């Protein structure tokens, strides 16, 4: 059996949709596959999406199974049941492990600077000439993941490939023009319902030698201004409990910008030096929306110099 899976800390919409869709594709090609995860689903997979007729499989992983990794390439963060020696394919858009997987898997390692891993998964369906057979719920999941990861197709990381993929998938799923606003607003409501859980489900610990705060969190919402005005104390208390050196990237889809909330003066100095921004009262506003993976990429480039 091929087990299509992702990371251990949490599952976001890009990983969730990508695993489900890629397992479906393999099965259509006559390869037995299951989409499996032991990680908690985060708030990017809002309740509406969880009710769609496309979901993860209930399957007990065995020692004979092989693994395809979606939306992740760092072995240190693979789902706990993954044996790295039995990974046969990796599809990811995060930086840092390109050479490692190219050396191990060659053409079966697809690690590219693209907006969403689900764009890569969609292209696999097209390459296999099976897009016509994709269920509409799967198309809707993939399209929504692309929206989420590219910040409504307006983030710096969005590519022409992401835009073309979204257009084809949204058409197949018959998504309406107001779907982005509805989706991101529902995600924000879920985040605000249990803000500490939303934060704790999407924190990343940074390597000590990176020019970044030790903890970096991210929330994508429709209105970041409202979130910060109404819930700033909860945000600070939750992150401070992990480490005083932290950064929270709050992406505002409505404004198409990012607000960076930092833990202390050391955190502020790191963020200001890395991104050339001014931090005032522990907050910096970026003129454009920036994803955490882009912040990490900037830190990796700075460390390499």
C-alpha cells in the first residue's frame, strides 16, 4: 500500500487536500493508496470543508507500506508513523531540502518554489490525463488550498501555475465568486472561537542559527486589524507561554498585507533586520501579505551569505 501523508505537528488545507487528491489519483491509476494522517487538522480546514465528500482514510499503517510525502520535505517533521527509508516520492514547495531529496529520489522528488503543493498535485492529474475524472469535491478542496496558500492568489508567492490551476479547479467545482470571502471569514470565526488552540496548532520552532525568533506562528484571517484589536492579549499570552522570543505573522486577506506581532526587543531586532521593517509597540505592518515560508526563505538566504 502507498500511504500518502504529511507532517506530524498539524495538517493544514494544502496538506489535507493534497494527500486526499493524490491518493485518489494513484487509485485511478491502479496503484493502491490511502490518504492517512495522525496529525490534528488546523483551522484552515474549516467545518464546511470537513463536511465535503472527500476525506482522509481510516487505515492502520503497516511495516510493509511505502510513503508519499505531500507539502513537507523535512524528515524531522514527518508524521510519526513514517519510515524515511520507505519514502518513495516527495511533493513540496518549502525550501531547504531540495538537494537531499534529489539525491535520494531523483525525478520522484518535486520540490519547487510555487504557491501551493496542491497546484503540483493538480498538475499530476492533468499530466496523467485524468483531470476529467476528478470528483468535484476534490477539485473544490484543491482550489481552496490554492486560495489559502497564495493568499487569495494575490500573495507574492502566487505563480501563473497557481492561477491556472485555481481557474480550472474552481470551474470544475463550480465555486462562486464570493467563495474566497466566505472561506476566509469562516476560518477567522473558527480561529477566534479557540484562539490558543489555533495558535498552538500552527507554530514552528526555528533552527537556532537562523536570524529569526525561535518560535514563528501564522494565522490567515479575513480581517487582521479586527483580530489584533479584539484579541491581542490572548495572542501574546499564548505565545509567551512557549518562549519569550517569538513572531506571529497575521495575514489579512481583506487588506492584502501582513501584521507582524513580536514577543520582545530581541525578536523585534531580528524581524526588523531581516525584513527591513519598523516595529512599533511590538507590531510591524508589511505593505504586502507575506507567508511564513517566505520569511523562512529570507532567513535561509541571509544565513547562507
